[in-house]
C-alpha cells in the first residue's frame, strides 16, 4: 500500500471545524486538523488525528501511521527532471489499530469530536516530535537555479 501524503489531502469543513482528509477507497480514511506544524524553537506542534478503518477490510490486520517531516527547497517543477529537492528530517511510526497501551495519550478536542462523529471504527493517533535532533539543519549544496562552482 502506498503512503498517504499530506500534500494530497482534501479539505472538509464539518460543523465549522476544518478537517483535512485522505481516503484510500472506502476502506481507510485519515483525518488531520491541520497540515502545517510549526517548530516554535522551544517546542514543536504535536501531530494528532484519527484513522477510520472499515472492519471488513481490517479483519485481524494492524494499521500503522507514519509521519515524515521533510524540508523542501528549490522549485517543485524541477522535481520532474529526476532531481530531488527534499530532505527528510524526521520519521516516526505508531500503531493505530489495535492501539498499544504505551502509545495512548489524552485525546485532543479534535480527536474527541471526530471519534464521537465517526463511531467505533475510528482510532486516534498522535506524534510528538523530539525538540532537538542531531544534524537537524539541512544543508543545501547550492541554490537549485545556480550551477555548482568549478572548484567542486
């Protein structure tokens, strides 16, 4: 199964709350309250949401949610040339179904409302990114529009 990417999420507005969704057919839907998460220097916004799984599709399988934080630089139209202007900074995975006791956290207001609306087949997930990571600052070798210097 291919990963669900945040930049392809469709926006829904149920009852005045903005919720971003991504569906995989009718079997799996991911709900997030926002797409942009900010590093405030002293803390990082937590990532929380709900995954809705069709029980017929699930059967005895597990569902994992993976979060990848990426730094993008350069123009996106150059990505078609085979060059990647993206650096993955952080990646984490949590098991959403069945939930692991050590990964359960207090529910956010958004999660409570979504769980109440979506019913028993909805499962919350949350990620908290570590504040400081080694090698956190990506180094861009040169501006993507300028050629490298001849001394390289």
